C-alpha cells in the first residue's frame, strides 16, 4: 500500500517479474483494509508515510484485523527513509520488519519473513 501510483506500478511490475503474486494494490488505509478480507494476501507492504496517514497506524489496524478474521497477513513497512531512522518505531510495531524502497525485491521479502516461517 502506497499513496504514490507511480511507485505502486513499478513495485508491482518488479515483484511480478520476480515471481511474487501481487493480488492487489491500495492507495489508502480504508481501501487496504477492505481488500484484506476479499484478497486475503499473505503479505502486505505498507508505506510508512501515507500523506495524512501513518503506515505505523495501519500496521496496528492490520494486526487487529488479523485477530478478527483469522487470516494471518504479515505486514512489511517500506519507505525511502533508512532503516536506522525508523528502527525504534519499526521494532515497536506489529510489522514483520522494514525494507527501504530501493532494496525492495522478492528475495528481500523472503529473507525478512524467513525467521517467522520456521
């Protein structure tokens, strides 16, 4: 989920080419939460800065939603900011982890989720 249509297009194309099934995209929190029940993604990428919204708040809402619908969706926070800038906030969130947008790849997602899948 990202508020930049250009980034969503590029990320969707990149991940699809790398073998990741992208089931949907969302531009805001409301759209993302609505799609959770319908699309049932395994992973949702959430931009930290969503204009007027916070990706950290959305990660909390997704975690609460997971408990109510029984469908476990992992959240990965993404941003153009460095991991060091956001480390404490990411650690305090229910997200599986954080990726800088420039490092986004199918392998980076797998590496981040690997410890949780054991």
